[in-house]
C-alpha cells in the first residue's frame, strides 16, 4: 500500500497525543478518588464499573481518528496488469569473455538459463525480440509473440569475439521500428533489456567505443526507448586465450551510464541466482502496467463505523455520548 499524500500521516500525532492525555487523566482521577475517606462519597465520585467497559468508547474514538487520518493521506493499492501490447528486445552479450567460469558453470550458461526464465515469464501481450552481440550485432529473432522461437535461439548462443555494445543498442532500436503500429496508428511502447559482462571494446562509424556508446544511448533517449541494463559477472573473471590468462571484469559503470542516459534501470548480478532475480524484477517492469487504485473510502468508511460504535458504547456503559 502507498499513500498519495503521505505527509498527511504526520497528523497521526494527534491521536497519539490524545491517548497520552487520556491515560494521564485516568491516572489523575484515581489519585483524586483515594483522597476521600467516606465510602459513600467515594462511590458517588468514582462509581464502580467494569474496568474494560468504560474505556471502549474512548478506544473506539481513537481508532476512528487514526483511520480517518490514514484515509486523509489517500492510501492506494498498487495493481499490476499484464501489458496488452508492448515490444521488448532482449539484447545479450555473447563476447569471448562470456566463457569465463567465475559464474558457475559459466557466464554464458547462466545467462542462457536466466534468459529462458525471463522469456517464459513475460505476458502474452508482449512481443519479444532477441539480439545477440559480440564483435557485431545480429537479430536472432524479430519481435514475435512466439516464445518457442526465442527459446530455441537462446539455446544456440555461442561466445566469441569483442564487445560491440553500441552496435547492439542501435540494432535493437532499428528492430523496434519494424513493429507495425496498432489499429489506432500509434506504436506500441518498447524497451530494451541489455545484458553485458564487460567493457565495450568496439566502436561504430569510425568513433571510439565510449563515444559510440554515448551516441547510441542518445539515440535511444530520442526514440523514447528505455534501456534497462544488467552488468553480469565478477571483477575476478578470467579467460584463457592462446595460452594466456586474461582478466575480464564486469563493467557496472558502463551499464549504469547507458541506463541513466535513457531513463532505464541498471542492475548488477554476480551469480546465476542474482541474474535470475534481476530478470524477474525487469520482467515485472517491462511486462506489466502499474496502476494505483485509491482506497480512501475503505478507511473513512470504517472510521465512521467506529465513531458510531463508540457512541453506542458510550450510551450503554456511561449513559452519555461525551
């Protein structure tokens, strides 16, 4: 549950203050009552009542006040509904560093398993495309509602080559444009989920890898496409190339820069379980619409009922409303 006007919850100080005052008054009454030596006079000043019954009306009013304050803060439920129409491009790094075994059994095997879970969890209304990249980027599956074709393509991934991250983003954006508009003439909302385990090593159109990455992120922002990124792997990752052991650390900073520039969200995963959890989180974002349903009436309604019950209790046990 969330609150549209959460600052109004500060008014809860009022019922707390009233409770403290009530307890103080009750204690003061007991001190005054014991000063009387006449039993008859004591009975008239402090008549004997059931200990708990005489507090019901006050307790009901305090509860009612709390409920009304909560209602005044405009509570709302967060509801997630499957998107009926959207496009998601799953863009996976399959560069040579993905054979590193710092993630069991390897970065690539763990990425494939987590990607399959992501694919299966997306609602039917989402069209999913698959792009892989190493020294260059390729569209393995254009956006489709056929999950089996995407799963089959994931099973064929092989690692090797450099890391052309900018090419992958640009190709993902171009792939999104191939999806025809809906009946209303509007394009479906789209997002890119980019997973990479290392620093971009290949530029684009004659510019450096870092500049190409900035240009690609700017293009995504201009197109209104958020790129959610996952930096996968550890800082201790290594691969053996021609008998030499090379360090292949993950690069969370580069992934965070892409997400920040496009309005997306960035994640870091160092184990297969973490990667699975990240994909689950992203799936809830890109596959579902989030709605807030205000439930103020629930709290104000119950609050009014509590006021009525407190009044009835007061009449029954104290013969007065106040």
